[in-house]
């Protein structure tokens, strides 16, 4: 019996050892599994954040490139406007030195129409003596037209009078942007002097 008792005690000890080892293994593996799952989730979140950051950076870079293109285009337009304005000023100065300003195509047509209508009226009604008046008589009887003021000078004058930019643009026949440019350039010239 002592053999059976030794066998029973050994079996009980092995069974208790098995249960203790099994429990410690389960506890360790369950913690390890939880840690591994947490690591996977954290890794997935980091990967997603990196992808989102890269997309945002690409969007910002695209917008920066678009803005740089727009700024370059605006600079080219401002340069062209400045060159055009300088050329117009030089032309106005040249004609002013010569004592006359050029007639714009519209004003030339209007003058031709006005001259023709004046000649026609003078011919129909006759002069002071009742005789028909020729084109040269009609022109010699009217005073010469005063020289036209350049658009830039008109803008300056109206701006100094305190007229709103929109109103100046409608009076002069320019866009509000052109009026703003003329005013800005004029103020820049005054600052430099």
C-alpha cells in the first residue's frame, strides 16, 4: 500500500503542479495577447496619422504652388499695367510739349459727326447774311477745343476731391482696379519724392 500511497501522492503533486503552471501560462499569455493587440492598434493609428499628415502636406504644397503661380501672374499684370501707364504718360507729355493731345478714335468720330452736323446746320440756316456757310466758315466761327486731360490726371483730380473710387472709375471709363493702381502709383511717386 505504501506503493499506492506514494503513487497517489505523486499524482496529486503532478496534478497540482500542472494546474499551477497552466494558470500562470494562461495569465502570461493573456497579458501578452492583450499587449500585442494594443501594439497592433497603436501601430495602425500611427500609420493612419502618417498617411493623413502626408495628404495634408501634399494639399498644402499644391495650394502653395497655385498661390505662387497666381502671384507671378499678378506681378506680370502689374508690370504690364505699369509699362502701359508709363507709355501713356510719356505720350501725354510728348503731346503736351507739342501743344496738343491726340484725339481718341471715338472723339475723332464724334468730332467728324459734330463738324458735319454743324456744317449742315450752317448751310441750312445760312450765316448772319443768310448765305450758305461752308465748312471752313463753320470751323473758323467756333473756338478751338481745349486740350483733353489724360485719364490719369482726371483720376488724380477726382481722388484729391474725395470722390469714391467706384465713382471715379465710372466717370473716367476705367475699371476700379485701374483706378486703384493709378492712385497707388501716384501715392508711391509722392512718397519717393
